[in-house]
C-alpha cells in the first residue's frame, strides 16, 4: 500500500444536505479517481438503473439542463455498496451470495467478475443496513471490500482487491464487530466503522482498524455524526475531494472531514 498517504480522521466538520428524495435506500457518488464532475445516482437496494448527472448542480436541481442520462445495466445490484472507480461501476450482483461485477458504464457491458471468498455474503455486513451483504469502498490505496465474517454476530472482514484483474490481494479479520454497525468507509488505508445503538441516539465511529498498525483506536477522539432520525443507507469516502458521500432517510448528504497526519511508525 501507499505509505505516503498519512492522514487519519479526527472529526466531522460539517454536514450538507445536497438533495432530498423519497427513497429510503440507495447510493450516490462521483468517480473516486477521475477528474470528472459527473454524479451517479442509484436508487434502491435492488435495481439496474443508474442515473448520470452532468455535475453536482444538475443533481441538486431537477429542472437544470441537460437532463440526466439513464443507464440500464444488464445485471442488477444488491445492497448499497456500489462504487465507481476509473469509469467502472463495481457492485455485488443480485441473486448471488458473493459475486462482484466490474461494469463498463461507457460500453454498458460486464468487464469482469469475481467471487469474493472468506464467507462473504452469508450474513449482512451491517444489521442496520438490511440489504448490504458486501460493501465496496475506494480510498487513496484503491479498491476494497467489507463483509461480515461467517460466524453469527461475527466481525467484519476487510479485503484489498486489485481493480484491473479483480484479484484478491489480501484479507484481514478485523476486531470490528458487525453487530450494531450501519456503515463503514476507508481513508488512507484505515477502516472506520459507524455504529448506531438504535432509537435517536448518535451515530458514531466505534471501531477503527489499520492493517499497518499506524493508527491506534485508543489515540483517536470520539467521532460522532450529526444526529439523524434513521441509520445511514451508505457512507462512502471519495479520495479525490476528501469528503464522505452518504444517504440517510432519503437525504443525499456530504460530510466534510477534519483530519491530521498519522503518527510515524516506531
């Protein structure tokens, strides 16, 4: 992994509600690598329609021209763990326990596919997101997958994926439990898991896992998200603009982050 990426999360600076819809579940994002203003909107946890907006303003204002482009996929996705990376949409294929599809949005064809091992797809990754069995993520190090381990109330498993070949580079059994989790994301190679104790309580990062050991959870402050009425359907980090893209109770949200440099390894 790229050891030059040395930021770690310290807090949430601000929240901006970009758009409000009637849909409880879904995901939205920009390409995590390409310098493109396009916004992609995926409604629901089982669907095959992607809406492509020219930019964030067009996404925010439905009447803005040009109209969004409707992309019908040849396969449907499962859950809300989709990511767009280098012009490809990566998603968990509906009707399969552990198949990941790499989809070429320009050609509208399946570029490649893989089976994610390690018990992926046997249990929900996040009980508070009751449709996501495999969550994909992108950070400065590349493409990742997060899923629950095979045991009941197991811990999350983190897998690094090579995006060109869809090969599994390495997997880690993390200490982060799946129980009470609602979402997770990676920033500079570190996994941050968001938990919700239920009701109207705060959403907080209660487990942090760094495969390299540079970030120690005990040295981090308590990171709370602004109180929301429901669990997040998805929270994904975009390494290009250093923000979190989230979906909560029909609201498409951007969280701006407070970070600092990691402590050097001893």
